[in-house]
C-alpha cells in the first residue's frame, strides 16, 4: 500500500525541493531532480511536469517513469488529454482508472499506457495556468486529499521556478499580442460616463516572495496573526477617514470589504498552507491562486467579481507581512492618472490620489463591480470589458477614456488628441453653465414643465439630488444595500435606511423600487443556480413572489419608515396583471398589520409598476385600473423588445432606442396613460441622453429619471426646446421605415437651436 505523506513528511519534502532549487545546476537539471524526488516520496512510478509555452501549448519538460525521448517532444493543447483537462479547468484531478476518463488521449511516445491511476494539479501563478504537475501508478490507486494538497504546494514552488525566467525566456513568459506604438482605439462597455485624458498607470502590483518553505510553522502562524491584526487596523482607519466616515457610497462598500477581511474560511485555508510547510507569504499567495481559480469558474457574475475583493486583501496582507506601506507604490505617479487593470477591489482604487485620478479602464468588470460603484461616486469615467487592453499599453502612454461612448484611445494622433482636449475644455465650460441652472425649472420655450429626477441606490446619492437641483428620486434601487451586506438586512436595518432616505429627501418625492435581485445581480450570501439567460430568468418580482417573506419584510420596513409621510412603491419586472395583484395583496397585508399595531398612517401612498417587459404593454387597460403610476424601464424594455443583450459590446448598440419601433411603443404607452390621467415616467439610460430625452419630451413624457450627472445637460436641452414644434415633427416622420430616427432628430435639433 502506498504511503500517504503526513504534514511532517510534506514539510520534509518541501525542504528537499528547496535545497534542490538553492543548489547548483541549470533549471532543467533542477526539474529533473524534482520529478525524481516527488516520485520517490509519493511511491509513484511516474512524475511529470508540463509547462505552458506561447501558443497555449503544454510541453513535457521533465519526467521520470516515461520514455526519455518524450521529454520536450510531447505537446498538448489546453483541454487535450487529461493534462490538458487539468489545465483547462485549473482544478486538481484524481483518477483510479485514468484510461476510462473520456478526455484520456493515448500518446504512444510516452509509454504511459501501462499506468492505470493518475493525480494531477495545475501549476498556477497569479491565478493563471503555467503548467501541470502529475504522478501516475501502475495499479489502481485512490489518491488522498492530503496527497493532492501536497502536490498543490509543490506546484506553487514550481510556479516560482518557472517565473524566474531560467526555464522559459522572459519574452515567452510575457508573450503579448504585439504592442505596437501606433494609435489604437478599443471598445468596451460603459460603466460610468465622462471624458478623461491622462497617462496610463498599470495596476499590477506584485510582491516578490523570496522564501517559500518555512523553517518553523509556529513562528510563521504568529507572523500571519500579527499581519492580519495590522491589516484590520488599517481598514478601520480607512473607514474612519473623513470622506468615508460621513457615510454613503464609500462606507457601504468598505464595510462589505471589511467583512471579507474577517472571513474565517479564507484565513483558515492560509493557516492550513502554513501547517503544510509554507511560509506565511507563500501560504497567502497559494490561497490567492486557489481562490482565483475557483472564482473564475463561477457562473454568477457577482460572485466572480468578489474575487477582486479577496485579491486586494491578499495583496494587503502580503504588504503587512513583508513590511511595505500600503500606499508605497501609488506615490510618484503622474498628475493625470488613467488607471489600467484587469479588475481590482474597491479599496485599491481609494489608495490612489483622488485629486490626480482621472479615469479607469478594466479588462473585466460590470456595473455591479464594487470598484465601478466607488468610481461612479467619485465621478470617474470607467470603461469595462476592454479585452486584452493590458497587452496593448505601456506605462506612460497617453490614454483618452471616452466613457460616454465606451471607447479607449491609446497613444492618439495629435489631431485626435487636440480634438478631445477641446471637447474636455468645452465640457468644463458647460458644467459651469449647468451649475448655474440648478434652481431653474426644466421648462420648454413653450411653457411645458418636465420634472427631472435622479436614479439612486445609496445615501450618498441624496447629496447628488440637492447639488443638481433634481425634482426628486424617480428610482431608488433598494437592492444595493442587500448586495453590500453579508446577510439579508432585517426589518430594523431596512427601516432605518429608508427613514434616512425620506428624511434627506427634503420633502421631494422618492420612488422606492422593491428588491430587484437575481439574474446578473447576485447576493454574496445567497446561492442561486446558474441560468443560461439570467436577464430573463428568476429575478426581481419573480423572486419576491416566490419568497414572499422577503417582500413582506421590505414592505414592512418601508411602511414603518414612512409613517405620517408620503410613500411611493414600485414593483419591478411585472410581466402580467396577476403578478401585480399578488404583490399588491402582500402590500395590503402589511398595511393592515401596521394599522393593527397602531402605527401612524401613511399620508399619501402611491403604488406603481415598472414597465420593462413588452408583454405588459399589451395589458395596459387592465393595468391602468390598478396602478397609481407607471415607470418605463427602458434598459430592459428595449433589451427584451429587440432580443439584444445590452451587456454585449458586439450588439449593445445595434438596435437604436430612437428607432421607429421603439418610439411607436413609447408613444402608445403615453397615449394610454394620458387617457386615464395616469402619471408615466421613464427611468432608463435613455432619459439621461439629451437627444433621446428630447424625443421623449416630444412623445409626451413629463417626468424623466436619470444619473445625477445628466440633469444639467438634459435641463439645458429642455429649456432650448419648443415641445409643440418637436411633436409636429415627430408626427410627420412616424411612418418612416428607417433603422433609426436619430440623425433626423439631430438635424431637427440643429435647425431649431436645441442644445444637445
């Protein structure tokens, strides 16, 4: 029976490998000695090391027990054979009968057909695959968890040897997609609008770990405990900083970040790695690699993006272990920083000097990424999902971030650069003009008043409402506090938040949308099954009606918060009348409960629905008998209407919101609401774009809700517009069959002096 490596045996094995790496000899000789040592210690007939080369090819670099001529001649693609399977999945694989696995591939040059069992682990560095380590036995063998753990620890040692540049050249290790020094424009997804110009700063901080194998595990655990305590103290100091302690966006995110820092499972896995023989630094790095590999396999976008919080924490913990100040590598940066990253945690962004940080570009990311939420609070333009942009830039490159059009211009030509400088100057002048209009109503030249509201989701947004002179909050996203909590907020916590929102609104209307989670908005503490089409899956009101306790608690909190005051409640993603009736019935139960408990009645209760599913548009007569107001959610409505994923860069702009079909639908909704005197508003991104908003006013919308930064531009447009002239023009072009009316409306604006 094969011997199972004990913890003491694992440390002894690591010590032998450390001696090999510290001794004389070329890197290839070291690899050859390593496979012999591992095979002997595991009582395995085969130990092999495959290393990933440029072109996504796994090459056999060292082996004992296989045919010698196979070394450097056997190559596998990612996903090919069992070795390729391990690399593709970035997860260990153990098989008592390897040849029965569907991915087994027979390679006659290796002579491995005589071996029955296999255990293999990925060699990971920075969460990315750099090779595979495997052992094999002639007989059927069930490898233990301890053996797999030992192989993973050895793989980490191998990852550092591979990264040294002695096995593969640095050019091959850092093979990139040919950085050219010509101008490049790359497309992504808008995460926050705006325009910024500056110098590229790569956010790729890495701490070199000089010692991997521990001499004294107890001392290493003590070092870890001290570093964890220091890190927690630093996070507390961050929370006490003036612009965070006041509450709002930054604090909500950092409270969640602190929760991750105190995650017992994460710290326990680091402790286990120390027990198995690694130094504290190496243990942190090993768990970071394991976490990266595990989270990258998540189908839930929200959970995948929490990886960056753990990644940030691992880096901070390493800084405390090696004694590097947390902000040491953000000094001596350019005056105008354009930060470039694959993704990052929210606190990492706050490490940079906010007076110099101009823009953010991410290879990954989405609107619900914590760093994107913080960037929006700081009013920093953000473009996400710019594939492989880090392969295209050099530190110091001139970068233009066009958040409005989701484009990044790298090393722009002089004429392009000057054009954007002129645009930025003009924008600054316009912002000053917008500020002067804060207390002026949004009224057209022919006397039509349009109410401009903002979309909000955090207490910090209440200040935005006051600063922009907005007429109220047309959409308060109640799910954001749920997403930034480690568990479901109870009734007391919710009621306290809603009460503060109402109090800070200063008597202006606030429309609370009930919980809209599910789909692409996951909760970190709620494990939901992956869905092929999450935007059209189990989300919003569907979740609330299937989990009525959630809705009852939220409505109970809203009723409690609004005692003696006005309250507007809106249900999201209603698809049929029966869903609205069911939600309203739950609301009535909570109203009766509040009355029974003697709570002060709500002064004026308004109950409405979002209209974002096209099916609901065909049930308007019945719906209008039940609702106090309707709010069109244009983002989802047109995504569903055109069967077009608005998160896909390839088709996000393929179908225009100013197409004849879209405008006809909106016009019909307004006509039906006007006929019954039912207020109708629109709260999607369409409302915040001046040209689109102009069309909405022409169709008859008198309430629009948008991002705070859009209030000034839209108000300026409205005050330069004659609504009656625009309506006549729209009536004259409603039957055209063109792809879009955008250019025709732009021409109208130019001809009539409308400021768009």
